[in-house]
C-alpha cells in the first residue's frame, strides 16, 4: 500500500443507500475493505456519519417523541445503534472497534487536543479501529463555533490529529465535477486538483441530501487536510474496492495532493482550529509580504474585518479577491482590529489606549494556505 495511516469518512447517503435506515450490506462491504487494509499493515480510523438516520429509524412510529427531540437528541438515540452495527460487523472479522466521540473543545483546547491525539494513536497502535463521530449530545450550536457541525470537516481534523497520510471521503458521487452532474449529463469528473482556490470552491455548490454535508463541505475538508500535509481522495463508496484503490494510490475519484512538507504539530493545530466566525482581508502588499517573504501581519495591511472573533482565535486571512492566504492566532479581537486596521503599528496604543504587540498575527503563529 502507498499509504499506511488512513482516515476513511463514510457519509450518511453511503451508509443508508438513500433509505431511511442503515444499510448493513453496504456497511459490511466497507468493513471488508478496512479489514483488508489492516491485514496489509495499514492503520485505519473511521469517521462515521449515519447517527441521525439511525435515530430516526429507531424512533419510527413515535411521531410525538420525534417532534419533541432536537436533531442532536435524535443523533444521540441513533449513535448507540450505529456503533452496535459497526461492532457486530467488525466482530465477524475478529476486529475490535473503539467508539470515540469528539467535540470542538477537544480540538481547540491544546491540552485536550494532545490527549485526544495520544488516545487515538494508542488505539491504532493496539490494532483497533477507532469509530469516530461528533459528540452531538453535548456539542453546542455550530453558529457559536462550538460545534464541528458536519463529519467532512471532522474527518479532516482527525486526519490532522493523528498525522494521517491519507484522508478518503467516501460518498455517493464519483468525485468533483466541472459542473453539476445532476443537471448536466455532460459534466466531466475532475481527476486531480492541485490547489483549492475560489474557482474550485465554486464548483462545490451547496449542501444537499440526507446528511449535513455536500460537496462544498468536502472541499473545505480537503483544504484543511491538504494544508496540513495529508493527501485527500473524494470518491464513490459504491464503487467496489474504492477505499483499497485510494490506499494503493490508484486513480479513483478526485485526488487532492498535499502541496508540501507536513507541518509541525503546533501549526497543524492552528490550521485545524480556524474560527468560522470571521476573517481578515488584507491588501495586495500585505498578501505579497505574507506569501513571498514570510512576514508577520501588521495592522497597516488590513483592508477589512469580517464577522466576529476574539483575541487568541485562529483566524483566516484572505486577499482582496477572496482567496485564502494564511491562518493564524490573532493578537486583537475583531472589534479592536476594526479600530486599528490601516494604522501603523506605532500608533496602536494611541488608538486603543493599550497594545498587545505590533503584529495582528506574528509570523511564528501564522500558517500559509
């Protein structure tokens, strides 16, 4: 096998075959591929969707109960059934699985992050297959940036967390197309994407189907993972041996190669915790200074501040065309930065009445995208 540590993400539509319940035959085929990878010496962690679908099926005939429960509560009902199904299917192959439920805090808090990382790596080293999902019962609203929100992003964070070589996102479509194959019969599958820029993101469209993720979220996950040094494949899990083919490095679906060397652990953590609450737009000179010269981001180069974020958050930096430039830990909140954007660093204290440093983001806390 070309890859040795792999994260496989199985989507809801794949695990239910488009129905309102788990499709055990489909799950069994996926289990068989995971087992074969393990037998070939690979370590495999599975990020599994399907908890909400399983919950809705378990609550069938209980309309009043269903109406009274939130989406998170329904997922909690289904999680035990989902895990039981995985456990029984892997047990046929004498393979032990371990349930791991993560929250945004497990990824954003550095100590919790390291603890989760060590636990997952211990499980993999022991020969088990971790089955990972978000802990929906205790996760708060993703609008408040306290939920991960969907399992495509979770799979990228897990790949980052365990230093995976490859992330395979298995879904019900063949990969990324140059137009919508549902409306254009002539749409062409894109086999390789070197860089996920605004043009590629536009091909992702929006979310659709029974889960919470569409191609747009898969592209976001691919961007997170590749920037951390993890290769990504988005492919159809309905193709026989798709996971095996991806692990061998064979052509299947759409391949997103990581652009360079693997980032150090701390910078992967920064990349894996970019807030969804807002971003910083910089002028052309600042974008060039960041990209070409590895400089810190100064307030003079900030053209606009969007959304809301706090001091110490990991925030995305974009150029005037909307392309991602970098992400980094900010020294100033969005409110403070709005007041000092365009200002020389030696005037920060004059404007705010205090200063947390000359830089909006110091280069040591910056990751180029």
